[in-house]
C-alpha cells in the first residue's frame, strides 16, 4: 500500500523541462510558511502531512503552491491561529470588494 | 528501542505500511543496504507532523542501496546506487552478513 | 502533464486558481491583523528568497575547484563551508557530493520537493514534477539522457533521495580547458542543473 505522494519508481512519462517564474501570490505562500516556521507555529512535516491528506485527485490537479496554501490553511485552523469563520468572512469581504471594483 | 548501526553495516529497512506521515519511501521498504553515514539525531517527523515535539530525537542514517537490490529489472550498471536517509526506527539488522 | 502548472483553458481551473489567490489574501490579511506576521516581515522574506539564486552555489563550486583545502572542507561539512563562504544553509545540513571520472551524482526528492533552496533558491518546476520524482531513482540514466547527459561507460550513477533532514549539492567536474581561470570566471560555467546533477558544468 503506497501513499500517492510516494512516487519513487512509479512509471511516468518524460520529464517536461518547463519552468515558470513564480507569481507574487506563490512567493507569499512560500514566505508565509518560512515565517510561520520561524515563529514555531508550523513545522515542515505538518505541511507535508496536510498535503498528503488532500486526497489524490486534489494532489494531481492542484498546482504546487495551491497545495501548500491548502495545507497551511488546514494547519492554521488546527492550531487555532485562525478560525474557519474568520477565513470565510474575510474571503467573502475580498470577493465583495473585487466585485464592486469590476 | 532500536539498536544502533555502524558505518558499513548491512541493514534492512522494515517492511511496514502504517497510515499517517512517514518519510521512508515505499520502494526502499524490505530492502537491504549499507550504512553510508550517520547524519545526526533529529526529531521524529512522524510526530512533528501532528504538532508534537518528536522527542526523543532519532538517529538518522544514510543507507546506500544497490540499484539491483531496489529494482530486480534494473538496466544500468551493477555499481549504480541510491542513497536514502532513513530514521533508526525503520532499520533492523540484515539477516545475512 | 507536469504538476505546478495549470490548464488555463478550463474555466473550473481558472475558478480554482482564483479561489487560491483569494484564500492567500484572506489568510495573509488575518495573519497581519492578528500580529502573527507583519507585512514588512513578509516583504523582507520574499526579498531574502529572491536573493538566493544558483549564483551562490556556483561561487562555492568555483572556489572548490580553485582551492583544494576549501574543497576538502566543503566535502567534509557542506553547511560549515558555505557559511565560511558567506552563504547560509538555514537549519539544514548540506551534503556535497563530488562528481569524478568514476561516479556521477544526481539529486531528487521522491516524497515531496526537498531542495537546497538556501543555496540555489527555489527549485525549477521539473524538479517537483511527478515524472522526475518517480523516474530519477529507478532509471537515472534515461532521465539524464533526456537532459542530454550521456555518461561514459564505467561511470557509476549515485542517486541521492532527499527524504529527511539533509540537503544535497552536486560538485560537478571542472571543465577541461579552464586551466588558470579565476574563480569568478569559472563560476559562470556552473549551472543550476549541474549542481542538481542532471547536466555537467558548461564547457568554456
């Protein structure tokens, strides 16, 4: 029984050598993880565990920093740094502001 | 709990598939290799992953595996190897010398 | 298909990506409001990360090529030698593995995407791709060939799977025809890919 992130030795196609410059939001996600780690609020293994818990469909579909973000949010909720309710309200507020701007 | 190994000693990776967060890749489980070096002692990632401290720290080994041990159908050279970092509680003495 | 990339033609993916950006904004603003992470800390961390590029690793490699005592220290304790060269490896130990006429080293992380980011910056997308992670440990010679690297007969391939607390940097072989070159000039031949191990250093 092999977990879906545990890829060593599985059959796969050619290595596509595409690269992209990281977008600002991706850099912010990266920076948030580093800073949360520095402050003792999150461990790399917690990030990995949360990514490993996303489910194989989400793991396949999401981009790298989408996975990180989903995992950081999960751990921040678990640790009580932010609540589900706060996130829900803040996201609604952001979407509303954006809709007004359009 | 687990015994310690010396550089050059032949070890076997435990064959186990626990649920939860583990840093021992599936392809190495049940395989034999030689201890390449001791990396130091580190908090156990299987505990850190759940917000605990992961203490006592575990010895981390680098184990060198022959490719032909990992993949019976390996087509490269017989001297090709893979080095993998493995925590002490995943290692046991290899059965033969 | 490789991970890290999207299908921009699919509206559902656009919606998901859009949602990720809104989630990032919401989390960031909450962390600011709660005083967990300030906007200034975040900006400085991004600048710090942006400043880490393969040029750092290249400087270390070029110094090792020109200074045998430094090379010995680098191979014995990569983190300490990098610190000596003014480069932090953060909380990680750095294992420097040397390519020789007898052996070629290749670095991968099959479980996630561990990479010597303090020394080389953020990894390229292909390093994090399913294909690279799956195949580098099982058919390293085929993967190397896809990168245009064909090894001579008798060269052993040593793959390093970064599964835990070590990070790995390949010390590529110094190209022929560079006798007497200064370290800064040599550093220009040291590519990121040569320090991951998928390619040799550039020829002069």
